């Protein structure tokens, strides 16, 4: 798969199609499902993403670096 050059590269539709193709190829290479529909898995991913947005001030003392 060719990489698009940095900066604005085509239309939003072209970018979305490229991103979708990249995500599908990456999932195939890693042996993971392209789409997830299991509610428990979705909840766990949501929890992980929410943790990534925390700052040092909001983290528990046990999570401070």
C-alpha cells in the first residue's frame, strides 16, 4: 500500500477510503477482526481510550509515573 504524502492529500472521501483500507490491512496482518460487535470488548476499549486522555493530576496515586 502506497503512503499518501504529508499535508492535504485529496478529498475527505479519498482520505476516508485510504484510512479504511489501511485499517483493514493492518487488522488482517495482525490477525484481529476488522469490526468488533461484542459489547464487553467495546466497553474495555472505551475505558482504555478514556485513560489515555487523563493527565497526571487526574490519575490515581497508584498510576503516577
